[in-house]
């Protein structure tokens, strides 16, 4: 059995992908030591189906 994610906005318990809604594609970023930005590939942002609060990115 997997883990449960709880939405901080509405308190909904998310136990499966079916309980998520796919949002827009977002670019992953990392700050470099010199203050510049390093961009990585885009990933899909997943939202709580109950309140649309952003919950995370899937690592493919």
C-alpha cells in the first residue's frame, strides 16, 4: 500500500492518481551558486480535485 498525501488547503486525503487533477505544465528550476537560474524539463503539475490546490509534480 502506498502513502497518503493530505491537501493543506482543504484537508482532503489523496491516496491515488485518480484523486488528482492534471494542471498546466511547469518548468523545474534550480538556483545556481552565482544566482543564475538553471532550467530543467517541464513537468505536469498535479492539483487536488477537491479544491485545485497545487500538490506536486510527477517525476518521470
